């Protein structure tokens, strides 16, 4: 190896290490912020959504209440089918629209690959993927169907969580509580426990 090549290789290694350090720092900040959100531990408990993927999913979706329905979230991810067209269009040849958030689709595929690798027993998304495969869907089509299923479940769980948080907040006002918002929310064994001990509820599965 020539001296000039050695210098280039060393510089490339230095840049890669710097990027990796920055990446780790950003992920740590994302995890810290995500853990402050009510939905973090609810999503973390879903099969194959670990400490790394949970903040990425939350970051790409944002506030789920911005979507008026699960269909809107699916469209945002770009895995909905495009509108039918006139003329000699064959409905069996429709593909996903890919008009939405490509990063969210990428995270979704990562989660699906993890499910296929780990085969989580009793997981509705993994079972749905296997069902689609048994129906003759190719690997990618089955994974897209799995992402669709995952986002439907995500939307249902998180919107229900915020709906109940709003209900608890309203109830606290009705009974004359001294606070107007939930101050602390912690999770233990899948339960949401308010520090004021007003209500304890098991998170939906």
C-alpha cells in the first residue's frame, strides 16, 4: 500500500468513526425524548420493536392525533394502493403508491424483517404475514401487508391511549383535582400508573 493510499484509508476510517459517534449520540437523544412520551412503552412492548426502532417509529409518525384515521396514517406511509385509473387498467397489477414517508416505510420493513427472523409466537402481525404468504403473496407483498397491519394496530393502540389520558384529565377536573394535566406517567408490567393514584389501567394488547 502506497503512502498516499494509507493516508486516504486512515482519513476514511476517521470519518466513519466520527459519523458513528454522531449517530450514536443522535439515537441516544431520540431515545431520551421518546421515553418522555406516553406512547413509548406501549409501542416498546410490541413484538420486535426494540429500543432502537421505537423512537424511530415515533419520530417518523409524529403525533398520531394528526391523522384523522388509520387509513390516513397508511397513506402517509405510502403503502396504500394508488387510485383506480380508467382505460385498460388491470386491478390485479396495482402497487403501493410510495407517495408518503419513505423513511417510515424503511423502518416498517426493518420491523417486518425482525419479525420474520424471530418468528414471535402469537404476534398478530407475524401471523398476518404468514397468512398472506400462504395465499401466494411474494415476500415483499407479504411484508407490505404486514406493515399495513402494524400501522393499523399502532394507530388503534396510541389513539386509544390518548383518548383515555384525555378522559382521565377531564375526570380529574370534574372531581376537583388541583392539577389540569397529567404530571407523571410511569409504566410497570404493561400498566399505566398515575402518581396521584386516581386510575390504574392495563394497556391494550
